[in-house]
C-alpha cells in the first residue's frame, strides 16, 4: 500500500480535535520555556553551574553595593597615607625605621590616637645605617682595637634601626601586617595562630589555604601588640569584594589585620583580647563571634566588604604632615589609624565595586567600620531555599502566563515580575542584611519573555510583511516597525486630522539645470535629495512626493504624532544646515551652489490613499496644504529660508519666531500671519534677542503707519544687518506708503497676487 499521499496530520487532528495548530504553537513555547526553567532551577539548587549567571550575579551585586552605600566620611578611622607628597618630602620607600618610629611616637604622644595598624610588612632588617659594616669591623679589622670596642655598644644602639622601631611600638597598641601566599616561600616570623584544629574538636573550617607567607622580622613581631594578615581576595573578574578573616597554614588559622585591630580595641585589663569563636550550622561555618560582635562569613571564612562609598570615605592625612606636625589634632585624637599607601608605585591599589582604582588600606577601613556597625552583609545557608523559591515562583509564573497573553500584557507582567524580584531582593538587602541571588531570576524572566516575543514575532511576521509592503514606500522603516506592533490600527482609507505639511524647493533650479549635463544633474539631485530625505525620516516624517527639485512631506500620518509641528520645524532647520554643508562639497567639485526655501503649515487636512483607479498615492490634501505651498514661495520675497504659518507657530511655545508679515496669499480670502523660526528660546543669543526686539518695535511703527519712526528703525536694522533682505523690503514699502497711503482703515495686511 502506498502511504505517501496520506496526510497524517489531518487524520491526527480529526481523531484529536483539540490538537490544533494553535496547540502546537503553545506546546513549543511551553517546551522551550520549561527547558530554560529547569536549567535555572538546577543552577539555583547548585546541581549544575551556569558560568554566565555567576558573572552576571557579580555585576548585580556591585550594583546593589553602589546603590546601598551610606556615603559620607567616617571620622572614626583615619588613614595616614604614604602618598606621593610624603615620598617627595621624606624620600623613596622603604623609609629608615627611625623615621617610622618617629611617626608612631608622634601619633601616640602628640596626636593621642587610639590604635595604629600597619598595612605594611617589615620582612627584612633595616641595614641602611651601616650597622652591618660596624659589626664586620668589630669582628675582623678592629677586633683588637680597645677604643673601638669601647665605643661599639653605643654605636650598635644608635645604628640598630630595627631596635629603635621595636622600642617605639612596644607597649603601644600597634598592629603589624603580613601576608600569605600560594607559593611555598616563607620569610619572617608568624604570630601565634588564633585557632587550630585541636580547638575545633574535630570540625574543620573551610578557608583560604596558604602555602607560604611573608611576615615581619622576629624583633618587630615580638614588639607588636598584635599582628594580622592582609592577604587579598579577588573574584574571577579581578574585583575585591571579600576579605578572608581566617587563613589556614600548617593546620593553624590566622586572623586578618582587621580582626587583630578589632580584638585589640576590645581588649580589657582583666580578660585580655576576646577570643574568636566559630559558629557552625549543618551547612558548615557561618559566623565568627568576637565578644558581642557577630561576623557572617562565606564557605571560605571570608566576609563581604561593606563599602561605605567611593574612594575618600575616610579621612586621609599625609604621613609627612604627621611627621612635621602639620595635622589638626582633632582629626586624629582617639582615632583608629591605618598606615598605608595610595602612591601608584607602591602597588597597593585594587579594583573594587566602587572604584577601578581603590586603595587597599581603605578596604581595611571599610571592613573595620562594618564590623563595629554590624553592617556586614551575610549569605547564610538558608538563602539557598530563598533563591530556589524565587526562581520557582516568579519563573513559574512567567513560564505559565506569558504564552497565554498579548504582547502588551506580557510586557506588563514581565515588568511586574522584574519589580517583584528586585523589590524582594532589595528588601532582604536593606532590612535583612541578606544577599540573595538576583541575576538568575531576572535573567530567567527576561529569557522567557524574549522567547515568547520571538515566537510571537515569527508567527506574526506575515501580517507585518503585508503592512511593510503597504506603507514602506511612504514612511521610514522606524515608523513601519512601530506600526507593525498594532497593524490593525492603520489603513490607507482617507481620514481628516490635524497634521503639519512641509514644502521645500531649490532656488533658481532652472538656471542650475541649464548649466549641467543630464548625468551631472542627476548626480547633483541624488546628492541633495538623499540627505534631505534622511533628515525627514529621522524626524518621523512621511515623504509625500518629489516634484522635480521640490520635496513634499508631512507629519502626523500614518502614525499619529502629537509633536508633528515640532518635528517638521526641526527638520527644516536641520535641512538648512545640511544644505550649507552640501554646498561646500559641491563647490569643491565645480557644481553650482544650491539654496532652498521651506514652507511649513499646520492644520486639519485630509490624508489617505487618493487618486484614480489607474494610479493611487498616499497623500494629504486641503486648504492647510495649499497654504504651506504658498509659504514656501514667499521665502524669496522676504529673503528668509523658512516660513511657517500661525498654527505651527502656536504649537511651539518654546521656539523663538520672527513675525515676518500679515499677508493675504493668492487663493485665500482671510489674511494669515507668517513667521520665520529662529530656533529654541534657550538657544537664542543676546545679539539675536536685541535684533528681534528692535525689529518688533520697527514693525509696530509700520503697523500704526508711523512711517518716520518705522523708516529710521528699519534703516538702522538694515545698516547693522545689510545681508538681510527683510529690512530692505520694509523700507521699500514705507517709501511707497509715504506717497500712496494705504488708508486709515488699513489692517497691516500685504496682498500677494501671484504664487
């Protein structure tokens, strides 16, 4: 049996009528949306990883940090900056240890600071005094010289710069810094760990695991009140968002510089520094407790940095100003002082969510302030459930609802889901101090929306293609795209509405055409008409027709445009500017200059497909259209490039216009007032304002038949602006009216008897 001609689809529809073409359309939408939904749900449950979502989440996190920053300057923590000014005055880094000893002594004895933390490591001894040479002499060349041996103890005491610095920090609340690395290299002496595996009773803290370190020399380590590491932590994109509060090395855990400073500040004479107490849940370590303070940490014992604001959110003072006593004591008194650098050459600048170049020392300042204010964002294990729930609820609504509703409603529902997701997230951020994932849920909603719109687009492409074929020859592609969103709202049937129409014409085109061969004339017209059409299209205009060198265009149809008058006038102004540029290029290739006149009028006109059964055209007709054509012709009479009618002028209260005249054009009984647009009021120069004021006064004299004052006023204007035909025109009229008075009942209207 031959099965080739059997239509199985038709048989299937007869057996199961509900399985229509529409059913398959929805089935495909739900199938693809469901696949997306499942992938994102598995990502939220950490069953799979979608790297692009992790990258997007970092971006949304940075945005929330920037929007949620409290701002202002926190005076509790002051940064003593080893800046370029200090290096210029005191010499390049590293400074001799006695100078640092003086810095510490000044801070405590003169400025009475509360505590000093060094964002600096002193991994090598300072031998710049020459003490190595002295010791060599003492054991070799001068070992038998009794006078030298007698002076040796005093020389060693004076030249032992490390001892001088150690004496300055001993007995004072000074915290030194050091760092851990991922290479098995060590230098200096580590401090005592704050935790080890024995203290954790078999539990293990997942933290940054170090293979090496760069610590302070033993003499300084022993003299310091505390020591903490400033090991940097950066995410995959190179941005610093976290500080590792604990780092594991050799089975022991070492505290960060910020924890060492905080614990030293909380030290009491009776109980000493409060211990660091790790707090666990079933998911692992979630908090570190220090006395009454609770610090949330992630799965690597890192805390999110609570950035207060951009660089400069804490007071900065130059280290050289401290050394030379040039700092206001009120700034430093009882302050937490961090000594670090912003000098680019010392390489302690980091990329952060609040600045691409951010001092590392200010990262510590933000962290210390956040610890004391308990403003560190947290992401405990139960946020996994919250992340999954928002994907399930909001993503599920998008999957189910969007395919069933119209594009407009789909957009509104999508916006509502976006707002809900963002509001939920920001509520948790601001009031719960919780960090919930935002990128996955909004990306899922967007992708489902985009998928639904894509299906809608392809299903409706045929209708849109028909609309494009219908109107594409009249309006720019941008307007066709807008119309395609609601194709049923447009047709070619005639209708009346308020619109604006524009006529433009090349001056002396007959003379221009006579001086060019046909090929050059064609090229010239193309070079002129193309940019003019582009300008009209950019301003949402519809090209009605080209009449030789003339252009007819209108605004307000087929797509309604509440700003039709503004768009038309703006087009005319840009066209005149573009003509000047075109003329310059024409001059270079030997073509004649071109100048155009533009007439614009606003009013009720008939628009639609008009013509005969042999030829139809989408066009406008009416008295308002005819007037625009007459206004274009008047531009030559008044020596201006653009003339608009009263209705157009009344639609643009923020534009400056020069009233040219009151005229009665051929074919119209009622007089009209005509205007020249000068641009927006805000763009009017003082000279233009003065000229316009003088012109209005002259026009007032003219209207009341005060010929003497009118002549003087227009003569002054012509003398100042001899290139303007308008003033000469009025002087000629005044001269005529002096001998042939228009009569006492004259209404100021000038009658034109030709087009």
